């Protein structure tokens, strides 16, 4: 081969290499695997979810815990059947509001360990009673994680008949320290909620909506939101609310005393509210019911309308199945365990749709440790 031929061949190889490089589908700017959607406004979806779903959920929780503080103070100051009823109703409202806010355990909520601080159940009643009788407790420590938050308030306001509870806060020898423990727990809940809500308003919403966070990589807003949603559904909704108490996720041994809201007796209501909140997140539905951009629209833009409909249908089916259960859930587990197991099966079907199908289509990597094989 002559020198001119060798030069011509080299030019052809370089040109071919440049052509292949320019067509590389892994380039995020070219809609490759890291940026799978052609033309979908992911930033607009995040704007809708951040402004109309997440921050209103925290605002509603702030308002509910403020109302709880007022009602709890009223009961502690004048224990009676009517003031107790008001405090119990305010606690239920706050726990229902928590079902919408507890989906977003990333960013400020993750830093504050909000879920662990507010809703570690079952309540450690021995620790609670020891704290009341001995004093000197510090809420929020590891030792007191199950002696603070909503489950503890449920125990304090629902442990026995209403007459029993009123007596514990009025005529019992420990009535004064018990009232103080109630007040300290409400203040602890409010401080944690307000801290996270204020961070979202002050700085983190801007971070969440930042253009450089609009990808689907591990640190992106879509990546964090999707991981938080899938993790919450799998471990804290499917398992925590139903699977473990029913025995399906606890070595085949029913553990009905591990339900959420054991003493208050509205575990099923909380589970329904939590699934409905997840569906609103998936569909981008705001607090006032407006249907904005959500994951469903994202999937449709990727020619995956069938998957969008399957996921939405699964949410609807789960709500229907849960509504077929009766509170208190421990009695339902005892009376008709198969019905509860059937509900778990309905819930299980959504895990694959979210954890495998949704994340695969969006190009989102699951970052939390998988310990159960689904």
C-alpha cells in the first residue's frame, strides 16, 4: 500500500469514528438511556409535584399538628369525655395528614429521620410508662424512638376506655407527669414537622426544582422521588401496614399487635389514605383535586400508556381490597386472616409494576437495599 493509500484509509477510519461518536445514544443530550423520554417536560412534572403535591402535604400536616397541640392542651388542662374526644379526633386528623406527607422521605425528611421520629410502631409502652414515672427522658433518642410520636400519642389517648383515660390524666397519682409527657410528645411531633416543612419552603423546593436536578440519575429529583415512593410502598405500606401484622411478611406468624394505630383502632383507614395519597402522587393530582403532570403522563409520553393504566388500576384495586377489611385490623386478622392475605396479594402485584417496570422504563436505578426478593 502506497503512502497516499495509507493516508486515505486513515482519513476514512477517523471519519467513521467521528460519525459513530456523534450517533452515540448514551449521550444524555441525545435522549439515550439516561434521558429516555423524547420531548416530555420532566421539569414541569417536578414543578407540579413539588408545588402542588409535596409542599401542600407538609402544610396540611403542619396545620393538623397545630390543631392537635390545641386539643391536647385543652384535654390536659381539663380532662373530660368531651376534651378527650376532641384530642382523639385531632390526633386522627394528624395521622391521616401524615399518610400524604410520609411518602417523601428524602432531602430534609431523610436528614431529620422524620419517619422514624414520628411513626415508629408499635409503641414501647414499658418505656413510655417508665419515662412518665421517672422523668429525665429525651425524645428523639434511639432509646426513645418507639416512645415518641404518633404511636405514643395513640397509646396515651386510647389506652383503655375513655373513662380510664380521663382518670389517668385527672385522678391518677401520675396524672401531672402523664399530662407533661403528652405535651412533650405533641411538641416533639410539631417541631419535627415544622422543621422539615420549613426547609422545603425555604430552600429545598428550589433544589428539588433546579434544572440540574431534572435528570433520572441517582441524585436527581426524579431518582430520589421514585426511590422514596417505591421504598415506602414496599416496606412501610405493603409490609408495615398489612404484610407483617397478617403474618405474610413475618415468617408466617400473624402479629396483629404490630399494626399501625393499635390503640386507636383505625389501621385500615390509615392504609387506605396512604394508598390514595400514593395514587395522587403517581397521577400528579394536587391537594385540591386538580390533575396535573405526573408519572402517568410521563409513561404515556414514552409510549407506555398500558403500564400507566396497569399501575393506576392496581392502586384502585388495592383501595377496593383494603376497604373490604374492617377495623380494628387485629380483630379482622383473627376473624378472617384469608381476607387480609388476599389484600396483601393485591398489594404485592403493584411492587413489580413500580419497582421493575416503572423504574426500567424511566431509567431510574433503585438505590435502596433489596432484602426480600419481592
